[in-house]
């Protein structure tokens, strides 16, 4: 089968493409420019010499017909995974242009394009987020997150980039579900709502200096000043990039998931936990990074992190053996330190 993966230059999308190629799917991906995709394409071709992987350029997914040419050119596409969405901080643009418009219009444009030009597509999966379910950053210590929740944020409450990101993901997922209800297309629609995604990049030699999202925050812990206080920042829940990629593939392979809101997490996480993993596993960092209060970690997670109940998704896949956070963090830093010291 042939799968279209939008945003194929992204951290998570690269893992999705990697999984798909390993499983012998034909992959067509989109990127904003050739400069962005070409090193990746070469790396995928080297890793999977027999694989069928191509990239198409969609320079601006906010344009109404953004994906139409790609869909018309490739009538063999049967599954679509839409991952493209602004996911970094630090765009030098008004918040609406940076986040809301590309997230919402990109999502609607792929759905409309498929309905118009790709009636053969049977399954569409959109990468939404935990931030479409809850407002990460607020006190969630007494919240048990489940996949029926919606972040109540509205655009007029947005004050900064992380609010804008959360609102953009919430609005995009709502827009997708409304389109689906109103238009009743022939394909099924699922969303994958990852928590914070951590782990290595697919290709060692393409590790960017600036890591994204949770990886960036984990990297920040290495810059903290020495302290023996418990490190309470960023209480959240997380998953390895390789696992969340696998759930995107399961979304097209497992019939039960085809119309679901797929939310899964491997564990809770918090600053002190990342420090403990680093201090336990990288003796060369001894004395160079903060230690915090090693023994406080379980209590910090219990007191500060959200709980989660994603059993309904796990039951549909018959259980799942998640990569432990410790492995994600070790793999991330081994790869990062090998390139940047
Ligand atoms: P990346 O920033 O690595 O990837 C984002 C992808 O979207 C890139 O391919 C990027 O293209 C593309 N993109 C961003 N903005 C635009 C735009 N305006 N127009 C067209 N394409 C755009 O982030 P992730 O891999 O982490 O994120 C992938 C998806 O997963 C996103 O939908 C994100 O919201 C979601 N997600 C991520 C989480 C995380 O912790 N990482 C958690 C929950 C959800 P380019 O390379 O050209 O910039």
C-alpha cells in the first residue's frame, strides 16, 4: 500500500516514515523545499535500498489547493498521515500566522483535497496532541487525562507562543472532526494525540543542534546551575518517538483504531527524572550538571505530574510494551553528545 505522510521533514514524521519503510509500505511524503528533504531522502534510500520513498514539495499548505497536485499525481495513495503543523517555538511571525492558520488550514486542505481528488483513500490519520486535550503548563497534578477531554482554550485567551501552539492544535483537531461530520467523506478519520515526545532522531548524522519540543527541554536540564533542591519543572507525561510513530502505523493497520482519538503515554516525567537518568548513565557529566534531589523523584511525580488513563486505546491494540523513558533519554543523549560533544 502507498501512504502519504505530510510534513515528512519533521522529527516524528521521520520515525513514521522509517517504520513504514521497514514494513515495506510505499511512502510519498511532502516537504516545504527540496533543501529540507534531500538529505533525508538520501538517508532513507541508503538505509532501505529497495524501498520506494519519494518527496513532493508543498511550499505553502495554507493555500486552498495546497495538496491537490500531489493527490492528483498519485492516485495510488490509499492512506494519509497528516503530521505537518507548526511545532516549534520562536517563529518571527504574528501568532495567528505562525500557528493557527497553518495548523487549521493545513488540516482542512488535506481533508478537502482527499475528498475531491482521492476517493480511493480509505484511512486518514491526523497528528493532534495532548495539548488538544489539556492545557500543559497549568497545574494538572490532580487531573487524570483521558481521550475524551478537550482543552477549553480559545484563541482570544492566547498570550504567548505555547498558548498559540495549544490553541492551534485544539482548533485543528476540532476543525477536522467537524469537517468529517459535515462532509461525511468515504475515508475513516483518526487522530493520534501524543503526549510529550522524546527520543533520538532517526539518523545520527542529521541530528540538529537545536532539538525540538520535549527533547529541547530535556537538553535544557543539562544547562541548569548546580542545586540540591528537587527539580520540579515541567511535570508532564511522555512517550518515545519510535512508539508514537508505531501508533501512527497501527492507526492504519488496526481496524479498531480507524475512527479513534488515539492517546497513549509511556510514563510521567519531570525535570528531576531527566537529571537522575543523566546522572545515572553519563558519568562524564559528573560535576558538570545539576543533581537536584535524587531521592525526591517518585514523590515529585506523584505530587505534580498528571495521571493518565489511556486503557481504551491499549485494549484495542491488545496491550503495548512501551520504550521506557530511561531508554529514550539515554538514546537521545548518546546520539546528541556523539555529534555535539
Ligand atoms: P517538527 O517541528 O520536527 O515537525 C513539524 C513538521 O511540520 C515539519 O515537517 C515541518 O516542516 C512541518 N511544518 C511546520 N510548520 C509548517 C507550516 N507552516 N507549513 C507546512 N509545514 C509545516 O515537530 P514534531 O515532529 O515534533 O511534530 C510533528 C507533529 O506532532 C505536529 O503535528 C505536532 O504538533 C505533533 N506533536 C508533537 C509533539 C512533540 O512532543 N514533539 C507532541 C504532540 C504532538 P519544516 O521541516 O519545513 O519546518
